[in-house]
C-alpha cells in the first residue's frame, strides 16, 4: 500500500509499505477514505517529537471503512464507516477511567507517533471499540475528519481548560486550524468578545466570518498594547495559546486579567519563559493538556445537528498520491492561504 513515511528530521517520502494486519484481538484494520495533515506532523518533521523514529507512517486523523476486526471487537463490524480518534484508548486503565485517555497505559497518542498512522491506504487501530466512532449515515465525510483531532483539541485544551463562560473576553493567539476550532467551540458558551490574534490577514478575515468580534494583526509589534486597549486596560479573561512559540506564550501572560485562565494548546519544541515575578499575585490559572478526545461524541452530535460546521476549516483537497504537494501547501499556509487540507484515498 502507499503511505507517507517519516525518514528523519526534514525528510519524508510517499512509499510502498506492507499493508497492516491484525495483531491483537482488540484491533481493527481500517481502509482510509479521507485523512489530513496536522500541525503536529510539521513539528515531527522539524525533529521536535523524538518519540517518532525513522520509518514511521505519519498521520493521526482520518475516517474510513473497517475491513477486518479482531475477535474481541464487539461495537463495530466489517463495512462500518468510522471516525478514527487521534487518541487510542483501552478504556480500562486508570487514566482512561479518569477521562485522561491521552495517558492511556496501552495507547494514548500513538498513531503516527509510536505506531504507523493514517496517511496511508490502510491503518491498524488498536483498542478499536474505544478508539473509533461510528459515522451517521447522512454525515458529511469531510466534516467527520475534523472530529478526529482539531475540534476536540481546540475544545478540550483551549475552551474547557480555559473555563470559558458567558460574558468572558477571550483572546485566541493563532488563527490556524486549532485556533479556529477553539473559536468555533468557544461560541458554545456565549463569551462577550473573542479577540483573534495572528499575523496572517487572510486567516483573520476567516476568523471574523466564523465569529471573532475583534482582530489584532501582530505585524506591528503592538499586540499587547492593542489587546489591553480593547479591554479598557483590564486584560482578557481567557487567553488560548494556539501556536506553540515562546513569544506567544509570553503574550498570553502580558494580556491576561487578574483571575484569568491561560490555556496552552500549542506544541512547544523549545522552552518558554514563565513570568512568575508578575503573575504570582494575580490569581492566574495556567493549564496544559494533550487532547483526550473524550468530547468527540458531544461534538459529533453538534455537527450532525448543524450547530457546528467544521467543513468551513477546509481549504484544499488532494489525492493521497499528491501528499507531497499537500505538505508543501500546508507547510506554507500563509502563501497558499491554507487551513486544513483533505487527502482522499481511492
């Protein structure tokens, strides 16, 4: 089968690799119909994720059709259409029972990390009963792909960890796919204002269409000054960091109001300053989180009900054999005006 294979920092190739087979009774083999590229994949290619070794098939998002199931799989059958969760959960260990599936003792974020992932024609899904979600009959397939990772990530790591509530002023730093997913799901809680901060004017325009009430372009270096002016010097109640850079984490600290929440979502490949000398007395809560994907069923219901439209985040479409061009497009998002790309398998 064809698959996108990591070959060390800065290197990847579309290759022929063996089709996966069942290893455990809890496995399923899924034929991929649609997948996508995540910002985390770009971090892997930079060498920021040392757990990913050469020869790994990348990708942790997608949908497909079940072709084989192990003898212990009871919730799904051959022929079922399913969403593949970015987090593999055994459903039985202490972490899973606490809702921290990202730290599952037998799974967690393993697809495209420590086992082969979804940017391929087929993928093996361990613990299939608790790591897949059935796709409703009339659901839009492209929208379903967004439920693998970015929607639960933006919602859980940004909105829920940030404790967004009615009347809040929320700042989202980074108008990429994750930041926009946080924007879409923050609107569930009726914040008074959502300030979107980015250097890409086209992404800010999209954020405005999706519900941002105020925009700040970072290009003039006066972001904190503008944010404080917009909040009459008070600061924001919730700052969601959706970039993964030291300067954006520092920005959150400079614009947060007393008693506010800083919710880090971005993947950080280097250390970021924490200014306790100014934060210690201000009742600030700082949270970090790897998505647990426990909210996927809830988000699926909102999508099916038409209350959430994640298909708006898709800007480009490619066939799997065009994956190298897809990476070039996604990796040069500002130049290409790219958000999420869809990779389709025949």
